C-alpha cells in the first residue's frame, strides 16, 4: 500500500505521535504502578485516550519545530 506524498506530513504526525504515546504511556505506567495483571489493558486504554491529543499536537507543532531548527542551524 502506497500513500500519496501529499499526505506525508499527516502520516509522519500519525506515526510519530503513535510511537511516542505508546512508549511514554508504557513508561509512566511502569514507573507509577509497576507491571501487573491488567497492565496491557490499561496501557492500551491510555494510548487510545492520549493519541487523539498527541496527533493534532504533533501535526501543528512539527512544522514549527522544523522551521525553528532550520533557523538555528547552519
């Protein structure tokens, strides 16, 4: 399956936010509650409730950060 390149920024935002949400929510759950019997279900629920916030945030912020980095580097 190939996605048209015009959707690259959205795909980038979707993948980056999904990966970050998965990693950070797992880390926070392990630190705060440890591994337990319901960990996987709680982790999935956490990911599903957090990702709708992370995705549009990355979609809006990523171009701004790229521009800022471009201005700060030679």
